[in-house]
């Protein structure tokens, strides 16, 4: 028995996780976010954002304009981000905007009522409805890994919920996006989708080694795939293959927070060329200056950029008149 196996037998890995790795990770994240005092102020302004979301007006009616549909997974922790995301997109797009909202399992009647204030073109898919479709089309007896990930890794629901048992192209977006200018690239794709669409990450985050991912995909992986914006054709997804990919990735390199992103990167590898959102306009992790004075079309607020999200981004969305 080697030292690592011996430590695992004694439970030292879990002990190290509890006593060292988790506290160190929290301390590191706090430092990146500006320290405890900044985090406290961020939380105060996050609560202001949540209160403001409850007062947002309905999405513009835009009678006579063409309609586009967005797909969003949300829940009690994120409903206000979803509201601001949809509101900012509709405000800038000058299209009639509809949204398919997928309950992550935490939406109660209050959350549905708050989001329903955005207007009649929001359609909710309850968690029970999604699970019924899972039981019919992805039974646990045949899709053990996907069902396990559905239960224990909510990010996979962004891939499964909108597409399972459906047809056609769909644009699935994260809630923590804000739009400050007309999203022409997305509107053109929504008007005539022909290729997989994805955003560009600030750094590559696939959670698994490239050789393993490329071996399974059978093609070189594109760089910096980010699924904050993800356009896929529902009927093109091979659920048996996705089950096999997930099973093999976890067998070889365990579970990862970035599994969903890795799967989309593998799909994109086979589908080159893809429709790639211009990184300068559809910006992942804006810095301080950009966060305070947005020049990009869209911000995706990941990691430490959430500071600018809660302090500045949403306030820009509520300003009267078109964004400068």
C-alpha cells in the first residue's frame, strides 16, 4: 500500500479537506474579492439588487417586432439575476423577448410570481415536469451517470432540461449576464441558427485533461469555450454518448465543477467551425474600469467580477433611456 492509499484508508484526505483546503479556498476567494469588508459591502448591494429586481417593469411589448426566445435555468438564489438579465437583454435588443424558465428545484410560488411580473411571454417549466421527462427519456436504469449528475450537479440541468425530448435550436444563457448594448451577434444567430454557439472564457476551464477530452470527442478541442451563452440543436444531442462521456470522464478523473462546459467543448470540437461570440463584446469577467463604465455589449460576471456586478452593473441597467 502506497502512502496515498494509506492516507485515504485513514480518512486523512477528508480531514485535510475540512481542516486545510476548504478554509484556505475560502480565504483565497475572500482575498480575490477584496477582503471581508468588501465582501460585506458586496452583500449589502446584492440585497439592494434583489429588492430592485422585484420592482422591474414588464419586458417591452414591442408590438409588431420579431420575437426571440431565451432559455434560462434559475431558482430562489438566482431569480433576481434572471430578472435583470432578461430585462437588460429586452431593453437593448429591440425585439419582442420570450423566455423559457426552468426551475432548478427551488422555485416556489413567490419566485414564480416575482418573475411573472416581467410579463406573459415567460413560460415556466416546473421541476416535477422536468423529472417526469427524465424518467421517461433518461431512465436511471440506462443513464445512471447523467441522472446522478442531475441530482448532485445542477449545472448539468442547463444542458439537459431545455433539450431533452425537444427539437430545434435553443440559446441557453446564464443568469449572471447583463446587456448594455444591442446584442447583434446573438440576434443574428437567433434569426438564423446554423452552428453551435458559445462564448469565450477568460481562461480555459474544462475540469479535465485535454488528451482525455480530445480522445473521447475524436477531434481537437477549441480553446476557451464558455457556456454562459450556449446555442445547441436539441435533436443533435446523443444522450447515450453523453452518458458514456460522463461515465468515462468521472472514471478517469473524478467529478468536476466544469463537467457541463467540458461536454459542450467536446460537442463544439466535432462541429467546427462554431459561432463564437466576440470576446471583446461578450466579455467574461470584466475588470474594474469596464465593470464601472461598460463599453462591451455584455458582461458575464464570474469570480471576482461579481464585485462590479453588485455595485455598478445592475444600476446601469436601471438608468433611464438607452445605454450610451
